[in-house]
C-alpha cells in the first residue's frame, strides 16, 4: 500500500506540474490568472490523490503521458493472454515502446478488454479488437477517460505477420495519434509493410496464431464487422 500511495502521489505531482508557472508557452488567458500558491497546489494534490484512491481518476489529453511514464517505470509484466471462443493467444509486448505497452497493460488490468469484440475482420490482412456496440464498453471508456497516444514508429519494428499494432483515431487527427482502446493484429504473409511508419507496433503474437487465423476466416458483413460477434472473453496479464 505504501508503494501504491507513493506512486499515486508522484503521478499527481507530475500532472499538477503541467500547470506550474515554469511550464512553457503560457497562453494570454493563463497570464491573466492569479499566481498559483503553494497552498493551492497542495490542496489540488490532495484532491487528486483522493480521487485516484477512490478510483475516480480519469485519463485526459493533459495527464495521460505523465501517468503512463510513471506507470511503466516498474512494470515487469510483458505478456497479455486473450481468450475467445476459438481459443487463446498470447501477446509479447515490446519494452522500448513504453507508453503503448503501459497503456495496454493498464487497460487489461482495468478489465477494459473483457467482453469487447473483434469488430473488424479484413480477410488476409488484419483482425481489429477492443470495441463493441455494447453500451457497457462505452461506459468503460467514459470511466477510464478520453485521451490519445503519440505515435512511436522509430524503434525499428515492422508490421510482420503476428504484429500487434495500434490504429490511429479517425477524429480530427492529422498527426496520426493512436486510439488507445483498440489494437489490430496482422495476419498477412509475410506482413503488411505498407503500414510501417503510420502505425505503432507494440507487440507480437507468440502463441496461438492459429486462433488469430481462425478469427480472420470468419464471415463478415458490411464494414468488415463479423456476421457473428467474436468476443474477447478474458484478457489477463501473464508472467
């Protein structure tokens, strides 16, 4: 519990520092605001730590990067197992893509992926998961928060068969920021290299690629949505 409280406190401080007077490029409206006092910072810190402890903390565009920077510091978990009606597969996450790795583990531990679906299946190309037309999925996203992740495409990873990558958001997104709640897996042999440079590979399937292929073989309807729902029944971190 002491380690958890220490982590939460550090996270709160890093988030609050984004609003301190030494932050670059203050807007004109910010310049008109009263100078932040030590007491007011302390009150905000205590409030934020309290919210996190009560599980009311939400990720935002402003705090997500600081949060995941701290979150990934001591992460030892590198694998996630996903179970479907067709069987299970295991994803090995890359250590040197820290924000995307931390995001995927965080969402897994929060139970976000449970009962989401592989909602897009493109034959001999990809399967894409992490979304659903279920209202519970939308509620999970509201509870966790609204944010995007910056692309991280310069680590030398390519979109080989079995690569797990993160799609970009479709909304007002000229910089190809990643949609953190979804992921796709390449099934093309030997790979889909035209995706390199635009999307961020952050892991690979190391067990159960036959399950991924079976999902890719399922019939689909309009918009590449499977004719029969394909649920992620359970997502869990494994050692």
